[in-house]
C-alpha cells in the first residue's frame, strides 16, 4: 500500500500559485497533471469576480483556461510557479485592438488576408471619410485632385515636399494640381457614418450619393441638389460656374477616365500657351538677333535701324569719347595687370 501511495505521489505535480493582483500569498499544491487551469482558478477566485477577468501565467506566457497542467508544459516532478493575474480588457488579444493605424489600414490588411469577406460598405465609407494618401480621417483643410480623390492637405503637401508620392498619384505635382474644397459639417455626425453632408439637401457624404466639387469656389454639393435647383451659379456663394467646372468626387472607372482625359487636355493647352508666350518674348525681332540691320538668317529686319550710342552724342563731346562710356570702342595691344586696370604693362 505504501508503495502504491508513493507511486501515485510521484505522478502528481507540485506547483506553487501566487496572485500579487489579488494579494493572495504564495501557496504550494500537489495536483494531478490532468487538473485544468479553470478548476484551479475557481479555487482562488473571489466571489465578486468573474472567471473571465483573471488568467494564469507560466514563464511569462498566458495560459488558456481549458488547458491542463500537463498541456501547459509543467514538467512532472518540478516545482512550477503559476501566477494569477487580472485580464486587461482592450489591451490586445481580445478583439479590442487591431494594430491598424486607421480604418483604411485595417480594411487593406483584411482585404489581403480574406479578400472574399471584405464588406463593400466598409470600403465605400472608408473611401469617402478618409484621406486617399494617409488613410487618416478627413480633417479640414481638405483638397481634391483633378481625378476626384480626397486628401488632407497637410498630408499631401508633406508627401510632395519629401517626394514620397505613390505612382497612382503621380499626376499631383504641386499646389496647382489641388483644389481646396469646403465640406459642410453634419450636425448629427455622432449618429452618422460621416461628419459631412450636402448643405442644400442634407444628404450624407458617405458614398451612397454622388457629389460634385465646383472648381471655381470649392464648394461640395450633391448631384441631386444641382439637378433640383437648375442654376449656373453656386448655391452657396452664388459664383458663376461652367459645366466643365463640376468635378465628380470618387467617381466610377468611366467617370475617372473622362476626368483624366480632360486633365491631360487642359494641361496640354496650358503648355501650348506657355510655349507661345515664350516665343513672343524671344521672337525674331529681338535686338540680339540683328547684326547691322540684317537678321542671323540673312533676311533684312524690315528697315528697322539698330540703335548705337554714337547716334546721340551730346554737344561739345566727341563720338569716340562718348562711345567709350558704353563700349570698348578702341582696341589696344597693351595687356593690363591682374591687380589694377589703371597700370597696364608697358606704360611706365
């Protein structure tokens, strides 16, 4: 009988349990290796606490309540130290923290791992409520590019300064490629998907409704408002606008393609205007292209006489002296020193 008892004792584990969070002194116990941590926790748990609020830690590693002493890695015959600690809800590992910097980052991370389970509504809301560059929530001042993408101006300017613009936004090269927009705040933003709305119809700025940005004044209005109130002036500031001044925000693939075509066309026109302006400034009539009334290409300059200083000599002055004020009219073989022009070599 004594032998069987000794054998049974050898198969049991001798462990120590402590809980500094509950101010429980360290206790030494002899338990069966199949004893679960949940049962062990109940032996120490105060009546006013739920079992889920505490967990066991062994060797700095948290243990699941369903595991046994053997499956937790406690070696047979060793004196293991288990620590009972409070579980801090929301600190990680419980679903309260994703590790993502923003909602947009979380969606991108989830889309890579489980693309078939991405909620299209979340993608839509993120596109309309966050900066297309940084993924942070839209905060005024907000700008839109010529393709209808929304940006926080600070994030966009910082990326331009440090030359960290992604290839998809390569068309944005400076402030001239941005349009400052005015987003109307949503009074019921606390109970809404977005904190912006149409100032005329009250439609939420969340992607369910189409919105235009007016390039002239920067006000953002819903397409419904512009259809119902047919006017050629902004409904907020009453500034006149053309049909080409209406810029669709976060449009479809076809609408973005049309905006890109219009952007390239306008940039081409602007380039042509600059080239024509430069040609006027450096045209063939410029005085530097003339040589004694004859242009460099061998043609006459239309009878325009080239001005010379000696043509307007003041009274009591010789042409040679007057011309020497503007040009070196008299050539000399004498060489000047490097230190002073008034002491040329060979004169003293």
